[in-house]
């Protein structure tokens, strides 16, 4: 499918894409690019056969690439565009994997003055608690959602080939605009991560005095699993998608206040009604996931 793919940012996501592309015979040669302080990680990626070669010089890294994958944290996207700009090729397909899309589009417009038609904004809704190339999985994207957010000027051939690439490594591809993407992901991914971080932060400080984690059961582990996610990445996501997150946080505070009031007033009937609705809504979500 591609002769040479350059992965910028060979971590969990970038490494998993590389592994999946190799396993599915979608690429002949895989190269990685990183900064000088990332050489140890790049060498590990090569030793693990995730990539064939790596470079710290961007011109060399992308010279023969017909596909470039930007798999860095969203906060770094603009700086990546800046180093790519002098070597941008109309014959190459570029796509990213950022968890937010509005800021990625804005970064392209800042650097290029427009969004190049051969850049395809994309977001695989997949991940793991562990980070780094050593955590990369060949099947990370199998049966996982992948959202592409093309623009009006997006090249149809580049879009089709990008979609085919993701489908061939197992992803279920959906198309939507970047604003809808950021709104949906703020509610279904970003807010839950913030809640998990907040709960563990609160209980972690109590644990220092009360040894509370010793008695935490499976429900605590399940709910807080995502608090093990990369703090650097999630700090960047909060900044990138704050306009969608802030109203949701206010809405959630209102919901918590409502529950607090029902408990304070011993309104068990309405509390049961709220819990029952949530129970039914989650079952509906699970049923949709199985289709």
C-alpha cells in the first residue's frame, strides 16, 4: 500500500500503527523520526523491529516517504508542521492521530495559511494505560473506532487511501467534522478521564493519612483504570479541548449537586429514578457497542 512510512513519534500509538502496518503487509519500509533526546526510544523501537531505521533529521526521515504519520502529543502538532513545511510533498499522504481535531486544523492553518489537501486529520479511539514503544500492540486498533475529520478541500484520493489503511489494520472508520469530533470526545473520553484523575487525586491525599487504598475493591480499580494514563498527554488534551470541556464540567457539578441534595433530603424515590435511568442508558450504550 505504501513503499515507505515515516512515523513521527514512535510511542504507544505510533508504534502500534507501525506494528499493524507491518503485520498486514501495508508498507515495505518503516522509519521513525524523533528529537535527539529521543534516540534511546528510537533505538529500542528498531531493536524491537517496530521500525527499520530512525533519524533525528526531518529532511532525511521524510525524503522517501509516501506516507507520514504524526503520532506526537497534540500540543506538539504545530511544531511538527513547522519542521515538515520545508519538505512537504504533494505526492505524500500525511495524517495525525491527535485526540482533538479543532486545534490540529488550527495548527495547520497557522503554519501553512491553510490546511494542505493531502493532510487527513484522524483519531483512533484506542489506547492503553502504559506508554512508550515497548507497550505497542499489533492489534491495538482491531474493532476500535477511528474518526476522520476531512475538510472541504481534502483530497479525495488521500482520504480514501487513509481510510483504507485504517480499515486494513482493523479499525472501524467514521467520518465527521472536527467540531463534532471534539464535542463527542469531550463527553465520552476527556471528561471520564478527568473524573478518574480527580477521584484518585482526592483519595490519594486521604490515603496518606488513612491507608484507604488498601481496602479499595474491584469497582475502584475499574473506575480509576484510566487515571493511569499519560499525564503529559492528558494535560495537553485539557488545554486543546477546554472550550468543550469547561461546559461539561459545569454540567457535571450540577449533576453531583443534584445527587447530593437527594441524599441530604432522603429522597430515595428520585435517587432510585436517577440510578435506574443511568442503568438503562448504560445498557443502551453496551447494546450499541455490540452492533
